[in-house]
């Protein structure tokens, strides 16, 4: 399980979006609070399942109704997709610590055969701001808010490590968006095999 965290413009959603070309991709829908919701996007060719949908503007965890929904889908995915690597990301949950510390520690106890990793994307703030402007057509950005989120992600990355959860910091500057998932996979696989992170 990989929880991708980062401020706006850090490249969180770019990773699952780069897998949308999977010819076998499918979306899982389940009812929640009286309405059918798109809860998962499955990428069979890549062996990944992402929480949320990426066929709408507000994707990933940011498209969920509330935290309770995130938790329920998280446990559902662990139970029903044992052969898949799980991705969960969203800009709002990226700055939340306590809820996810408790969730991941419980998951480590229940599923000791799985590896749970928090991947903190921390390219320079200047790079994040540049990406946001490219995406929004050069509109004004609340730079202080981006800087604050970046700092919170960096601080929480250390707190996850101190709590006993694998937490990695990664400057993903220079990664070509179309293939963003490939270096992430290499990054994770190298860590799982050797305990070392990539230099890039």
C-alpha cells in the first residue's frame, strides 16, 4: 500500500493518471449513503488499484464524501484486492496526520504480509508553483498556502517514521508526467528489496 502525499503541484495524482491508458482498466462502484459512488480504479496491467476515480476533475481521495468513506474503502480494498498494490492520494488528506497514523498502524497489524509505505512528494516549492501555473493557465496562486502545505507534508513525513510507519521523502522534479508511475514503482521496489531509496 502506498499513500502518496504532497502539496498542490507535487505530482500526486499524476502517478495514477499516468496509468489511465491501461487497456484493462475498470472502475468499481458501490453504494454509500444512498448513492452509487465510484470507489476504486483498477489497473490490472500494472497491478495497481487506486482509491477513487480519475475520470473526473476531483479525483482520488478528494472525490470521497468523508473520512468514514475513505476508511471503509481502504479496508474493503485490502480484503478484496490482495494481489494488487494499493495507491491512495489526495490533496486534502495529505496534510492530515493522526487519522492516517492510526489507520496504517492498524493495517500493519491486520495485514503483516503487506508493506505499507507513505511516499511524500517533496519537489522544491518553486517547482510545485510552476506546475500549478502550467495547469491553471497562469492564474494567481495562493503561494503561502502551497508553502504551508509543503511544510506540513515534510513535518508529517518524519512523524510517520517516528510512529513506525515506512515514510519516504522523494524529490520528483524532472519526472515526465506520462510515465510518472514507472519511477515510483522503481522507487518502491528498490526500497522493499534493499531498504534504500533512489537518488533521483
